[in-house]
């Protein structure tokens, strides 16, 4: 699952508040918070009948009548009013997990092989432990064998490398995931590079990223979160070819590979980052926006081109006295504003987050298929 390190405490306008737009909320101080999208799809309903519903955008006074069937989603624009289509990552991820489970069952029946995923967790961070627990549950739900190694915070880098080497040589393990972030005394690059490229289901090995960047080359694996973003666009039949796309953020985990994937889909891609001048103006030109910066509600409605598609990777905890947990989660995009301008948008939570684990399961199945030449 993708991680985005962030450590910030700031005051910002909480556009999602039920009170006036000038009310403020304070961002909780979280360090190395995992960005999940982790993935409202209606494609692949697995039912014979079809469904139609209307969604409209007051900005353009139009209605989108969406036709859903077992294989696709199509949209027809009519003059009327409504709000952006909600891209349901939870439902898409559920569909993908079901598809993976069917393939794993078929693989087991035909050749007696069950895919295996190994996870290495170093330290006792509660958020990392939660992510690992969720991955194990996801593996169990689709029939993937899961292997887990938990090491103390003060473990040596050599210990981690020893376990990676062991899993590299184990034929029952088809994917290896090192849970990030690692303790500060460890060299993250050395550890990630030690994972065998054929088992790099996170897609972070430099050879996989290099192949992703080159025309005519194919990576063995694509990083899970960016892959989930593109899959959401595909499953909602949102065209990418020839479109202008803006990726906000340039991390190795999400922003950079997302830009490379959009380029592979023949989009014209711009990257907005902390040194970009006029980010609002650049973003407003985009037909597709993918944001992964970890700044709550940074992208306002004024940044969004009418009819654009918004994929929000950010997941930011903000104080909320009315929540039982004392906080709630918001994205990088001001949802209430952007949803009145965009044609489609992912919610937070329930958008990209569920897709990350779904893509991890898919990559693990892909690895096992490749090793055993199973089609």
C-alpha cells in the first residue's frame, strides 16, 4: 500500500464543514501517514439487468444519465442540473477482489498453486500494524497465502535483508512487501532494492520504475496506488487518450508513477509540485486531475475545470469534535466545492484507498501466474 510521509500542523478553511465556509479546522499532527485511496463503481455489477440514474452539474446545467451494465458505464449529457458522479472505489475494489478470488480458485484447481504474499513489518507503529492487518485480511478473503515477519524497532538492517533474502528464495512466496516507513537508522533504498524484481509486487524496484518510464518496455509490476487510480478511470469508461492531465505531487510512490502511467495512456501530462508557479492556473487546464500531496482541501473548486475528472489520493486527518474518534478524514481536494464543478470525483474515504490493496492482490496473482506460466 502506498505511503506518503507528511508531518504538518496547519490552519485551513474547512470547506466540508456544515457551518459557514469561513469556519476553520486544525490538521492533526500525523507523521508518515499512509496515503490510501487503498481505490463508487457501478461497472461490473455481475447481474443481467441494467441500471440507469441521473447525475447533474449545476455549473453547466446538465444532467449525466449513466447507464450501467455488467461490462461498462456509458454517459449521455443532457441539459439539466445535478452534481458530479461519485467514483466508488469501494465497489470497484470489491469487484476486483472477486475477480482475483475466481482466478486463484481456478489456478489452485488446475495446477495446485496458491499465490503467496510475504510482508515484513519493522517497529510498532500502530498505523503500519493496521495496514499490515488489513492486507492479511484481504489476502485471506481471496485465498492468497500470507506470510508475516515482525521485527523490533531497533532491529538491524541486516536482519531485514536476511528475511528478504529468505523470501526471495522461497518458491511459495510470489510477492514481497516491506511496510513503510522504516526506522530512521535503516537505508530504505538498500532494503527495497534487495527485493527480487520478480516479487516486487509494490512496484518500487528501480528497474520496474525504469521500465515504466521507457517506451516499448513493460514493468513487471506497477505501483499499487497509481495503478488503482488508472483502473478507476478505466472502469468508469473515462477517456484518457488525448486528454490534458495534471498530477499534483511528485513522490516516488504516487505522483511520479501516476504521471508515467497517464503518459503511457497518451495523455498530455503536467506535474504540479511545491515549486510550481501558478498551480491553480495549471490545474484549471486539466481534464483529469490526480492529487497526492497530503494537504487537506488544498485544491479548491476554483482550481477545477468544468467537467474535469478528479482522483483524490490524499487522506488527511483533521480535528472534528463531533466525531467519536475526535477527527475525520478529508482529501487534498475540497470535495464540496469540486463536486459542483467536476463531472466525476472520488470521495475520501472510499475512493482510491480501497483500490491500493485490491491492486496489491492483483499484482500478487499476476506474479504467481507469470512464474508458473498460467493463463
